[in-house]
C-alpha cells in the first residue's frame, strides 16, 4: 500500500523555466509538464507517450512504474540536474542566446500518494515552495533571469536571485536544507 500523506514532505528539484502564453512558468525537466499556478501539479503516467497501446492508466506513483512527481531529499540531488544544464551551456551543447533562461532549483511540497526512496520521493501532487535562479549568465553577461524571476512570482512563493557568476557559486549559495 502507498500511504496517503496530507502533510506535504519538502524535497528539492530542478525546473526548466520558460515564457508561455500564460506567462513565466516552471516545466518538468524530462516530461516538459507545465506546472500550474495556484493549484497542484497532478501526476500522470507518461508511459502512453512512449508506448502505443500501453497498459491502462494507473494511479501514480506505483512501485512498478517510474511515474509520479519526483523530488530529492538533499539539494545535492537537484544540483546534479542544475549542473548538467549549466555544463551543457559551458560546453556549447546549448546555445547561449540572448533569450537564454537558466533552470531554477528549489524546494517543492509533495503530498497525496507519496513513495519514499533512498534519495527522495515520488508523489501524486506537488507545488513549488521556494525557488532560486542564478542572476548572471554562465558567460558573465546580463540575461533575462530578472524577467523570469518576476514572472515566477505568479506562483505566490519566494523567488530568490542568486548573485552567482559560476555554477559553483550558484550551488554554494543554496541553503543546505
Ligand atoms: Zn506509470
């Protein structure tokens, strides 16, 4: 049995940040789900996206599927995704265009059906709790992070700009818990 948790657990994760027709929004890094404003993101199984005629929809998360909204219990886990995106920029995998926007890293509330893993959680419901964005581009230039951080205030949670120049500065500036 997967217990229903009504008090959220707090975890860490990394998000894509993008300007949509509704304003600046958080997107899941892998599944590209747009996180709604003012209501929780509800987990859905994405197997159907990859397998035509996949099994019947099931409640998320379950033991035998990787679906559910992921969060890691230690910021180091979220940092990996953040560092990966930053490294992609540094090594030219992502073009550092004028409209480049960094990923956000932060804390997330997870509740509903919650599965506990050794390094984090998978949940059926999630909402951001506290967001951090680097204020400078990896090349030291100015970029649209200020617009993004202002836009992310739509979520009604704290959005902090980290005055970081390198990814190490960014990661060192994150609170430990
Ligand atoms: Zn699934």
